[in-house]
C-alpha cells in the first residue's frame, strides 16, 4: 500500500477534492452560495500552507501556493459544473477524502514502526567494528575498564580461540592469541573481574556440551595464569549451547558459536 499523501501529487489531489466539494456545495441547483466557496478556498489555502510548512511538497511557499490554487480552482470548476448538471458526487468525494486520510495515517504509523525497529547489523560488520575500535586504543600503558573490554573484543573478533576436536585442549595454533590476550589483561584495572565465557555449537549432547564449555573456559584461564595474567581476577564460566551468534545449521555458523568470550565486570 502506498502512502499517497507522502507524494506531491497525493497532496494536490486532496486540494483538488476540496475544490470539487466546494464547487458542489456553492452551486446548489443553480442558486449561488458564494460564501461556501470562499470558506472552502480559505481551507484550501490553509491546507497548502500546512503542506509547505511541514515540507511535504518539497517546495517553497510560492510554488506550493500556486500549485494549491490551480488544483483548487480546477476542482471547484469541475464540481460546480457537475453540480449544475445534476451530478451528485458528494458521497464519492467524502469517501475519497476518508481513503486518502487513511493512506496518510497508515504511512505515518508505518514510518514510526520502521523507525522503532533496531537496524540489523551482520556478524561480520560487528566484528569489523570491534577490530577497528581495538586498533584505535593506545599500544601501551594502562587501560580503563571500557578500553579493556574493547581490546579483548577486538582480539576475539579477529580470531577465535581454537580447541582440539571434542576436547578442552587449546590448539597450538591459538598460542599467539592467548599471549596477546594475556598482554591486554595485565593492562586492565585491578578493580575489575574478567569472565572467561565458553560456548559450544549444538553438535552432540546438550548435557555434554555445557561441561565441555566450562572445561574449555577453565583451560584458557589456566593458560593465561601460566602466562602471568592476574589469577584472582579471572573467572571461567561455561554456557554450552546458549547465546549462539549464528544459526547452527551450517558449518560456518557452528564455527562462530564455538568460541571463548571475555566480559569485563
């Protein structure tokens, strides 16, 4: 359904309808009632001014006024001649106005609903944003709690901690990543706690996956501690199949869900 009143010609159609209705009313069986015509002319001018005010027509006052005047006069002439000729168009005009108004209201409500919906951001875009934010941080020196979270999120967005299949042993390929994470942790404030959260995909038994995620989180904590990270500020938590980042119906999605996250608290 099109929101007609969001279009230039839709607004002019309303003014034309007002002119048509005024013409019908001002020529009642040949008896002229010019005051009705004048009243409706004022209404049309006010409507045209309102269109210009809200910017609905995308034009200035002069152009809007001229366009409104032409549409109104055409409508009035057709309505007047039609009324003299015996055409009873009143019900049709009223129905048309009601319909046009409903189109406008539908468009306004639809726009509000669309504006209220959060924009969908892809996982790839989220990762890219996290990496970019992390690169903007200083290369050395202490970090605030927020900067600590940003730095850790950037590392994980760039690369997942890898494990041996079906086990909690961290892959040798993730050694460099673990070292980078440890280097960030020593720069974090001493007042924060870092939750090391483990997650799995849905392959296998649910009852097995949650303990597996816990063991993997603990394995990462153990490696970080052995590398000099503050042991008293690390807490391992396994969430299993909870909070998936992607659908588990593809290998790519399952790979995204098998992950370790770091949450600064």
